[in-house]
């Protein structure tokens, strides 16, 4: 099998040998987001992230397997892949734990007013704050209950929060206390003190969280976006934060990245901003390689059975 690997993942020599032992002949390109300048017609499998943003998938005439190094598939030409029967795998579960930990830490920081305490510390100011909040007993809504959402649910539940799920299908995990189908999302938002977005970016979810939907949020609710920036209409989010519809936000993703310097979000005291960093962990590398390896192994085994 002809396999193309890209610099979307840093393989060790030992890891490349493991892939070769599966029966793969490997080619490697470091930079995937520019024209490759080589004949790609013979590759049967690729492991990549943004390869098809600059390279036409139609040139990969023998392609039968694509492994994404990301959990999201919005950089993939999914319609073409589906139409041509190409097997597509994402990095499900690889980044879920650090992202869930990030969600909990961000919400905890806003509940406990840690940004203000840090400012006071810099000024050596001893000033009590009687308005800090308690997570236990509050309601958190997870919108999009895949691997990331479910890891978030487990951790919020451990803090004594009541966790609700909003998704197109009822999740099977036992860490949810209630379920709302997506058509009941407005009612779910009205009951939630914290709303965590972990849903995929699709044509249906692009711009979903607009003013029309945000106005259903409970007064003072905190919005956490770990999904994709385009799921939320940023101008509407800014207005909701400014007028008090939302009490705060933990934002790791944005419509435009890097977040423009002129964005009002930078100066909002009730907003935590991080640079698409929630997935980072030193443990990701081994998890991602195991994901790549197991999916390729399964694919090659299925090919041999044909």
C-alpha cells in the first residue's frame, strides 16, 4: 500500500518502521498546506490535516483511506470522500482529556473570579470578594456529546453539577442527567448556568449560536467554546457579553484566528481568551500515533479480505 504522511504529525523513525511493518510503502512531506509538486495519483492512503486545502483530492485517483490528525473534519472535502467510498477517520479521543480539563479550569476561574484576584496580586492588594460562585448544584449543558463533550460531562459531574446533553442523538454515556434533542435547544439553554460547545462545524452548525439563539440563555450564563469559532456569530456573542445576556465566556476558538487586535473581546473582563490551545498535552503524541496505527491496521486488514 502506498501511504503518504505529512508534517501534521512528527513521526519517530521507530513509528515509521511500525507503519512499514503493516505493509505500507511510505512517502513523507513536511509541509502539507502548499502544492506538493509530486505525482500523488498512486497514493492509496494519507495521514494529514490541511492537505486538501491546497491540493485537489481529485488528483489522488487511487485514494481509499484518509486519516485526519484532528478531531474535526471541517478541513476535509467530506462530500467527495463520501461519494467515492473513501474511508475517513478522525483523531477521536486523542485531544478529549486536555480539552475537558481546559473547560473545567476556565469555568472555575470565572466562577471564582481568579482573573481579578491575579490583578490584585500584581498590585499586592488584599481585597476579599464575596461574590464568587460555587459550581456544585449548578447546571451545565454540553452541546455536542461526542468524545470531547463526554469527557467534559464526566468532569463537571464530579464537581457536583447537573449535566445535560444536547445532541441529535441521545448519548449512551451515564454522565448525563438529562437529554435534549437539538430542536429543544432553546429550552435547554434557558436552564443552563454553563454552556459548553463541543459540536462539529458543519453547514448546519455554522453560525448556529447567533443572537436568536443566544437570547435564550439564562441571565449570567457562561459560554465555553472549544468547537470551532464559526459555530458562534462573534458579533452577536460580543453584544450578548456587553449587555449582560451572558455573564462570561471561555473562548479557545474564533471566527478569525489569530483573533484580530481590534476585537472587543480582548478587553472584556468577563472573557478568558486562549489561542486555540485547549487540546495541547504532552500525552497527545502517543495517543495520536496509536489512533493512526490502529486505524491503518484495520484498513489494511479489510483490504486484504476483499
